[in-house]
C-alpha cells in the first residue's frame, strides 16, 4: 500500500462542470430575473431604489442574449465578458465602475443553481472515487458570471462540496479554456506538473484533446482512472 502511494502516478483531477458534472443547459425562469433584482439591490445598498431599478433593468436587458444562448448550452461562445458588460451598464447609468462594484454585481447576476437541478448520474460517485484513489479534486470550469465563491454555493446545495478540494473558473483566471490560464491556476494549487494531473470533461476542444482515455459515462471514467493507477 505504502509503495503504491509513493509510486502514485496522478496527484489531482481537474474537472469540468457543464455537460460533465451537471447538465449543459437549463431553462431560464421568470423568477431568475426577480432574484437578480433582489441581489442587485442588496449589492448596491447606498443607492436610491429608482436608480437600482434602472440599473437592474439595464443589466438584465443587456445580458438577455447571453441568457438565451446559455439556456441552449453553457458552452456558447462568449462575445462580451461579464465585467465589460457590467462596466458598460454602470457607465450608461452614470455610475463609477470600480472593481469591487463590478464584482458584487457579477455575483448578483449569477443565478443560483435551481433546486430542481441534479448532478449528472455518477458525478458524486466519480468525485468520491477520485478521493478514494488518494487524489485531490479541483473544478476547472468556463463560466460567465460565476467565480469560485458562487460555485461553492452551488456545490454545497447539490451536496457535492465535500468531494471537491478547490475551484478555478475562467472568471477567476481571466481567460476561457482551452486557454491554459484555468489549468495553470489549478496546477499551482496542486503543486505538481501537468503529467501528474488528469483532466475530466465533455468538450473535445477544451477538455478531451490532450486526454488519454475517452469514457462513455462517469462510472466508466472512475473505472478508467482506477485502471490508470493500477497499471502504475
Ligand atoms: Mg463542459
């Protein structure tokens, strides 16, 4: 056992979210806009209610094309970054776009995961298996509004937070996968070289291109991981 641990070939799994751990798309609901208005008001406590209302109208209407595209797929092409969209909206309202305000509004615009949303079959088992194999798990995900803090709330709600050790998003990294920034953040956290990590994801360009194994589902993925370590 000790010898196996010393010889262990993989230290960490870097795991995608949309289309991998949970569904790739979900419908946008009317209540989502209401929730955003409430969170925007909470994020701007010093503002007059009418000004908050005007800002919320602008933010919600200018992000509608993205919302509609994301109800089809979380893997849409992002044209305008969330920070830029928010800064433009603040400018139209004659408000300063300091980084703290932009961050608070970005989190306010992030729609919490629905209580109807379920992880994909085998997701919890895969995460548990990675831990059982002595590896650590890090989320490596392309997002629009969500940063790591928003994601922790989602994973707590889904009951998966205990199986995840760290979260890295394109919002935190400043670039979308396949740009290496998200993976580089995860590697720095893991403190290991890329050859000691495995990337698990559903999208060929972002996740699969450098992969060794293609698994049809998450159980097969867990099995393939165990086999990789056993053959060491
Ligand atoms: Mg994906």
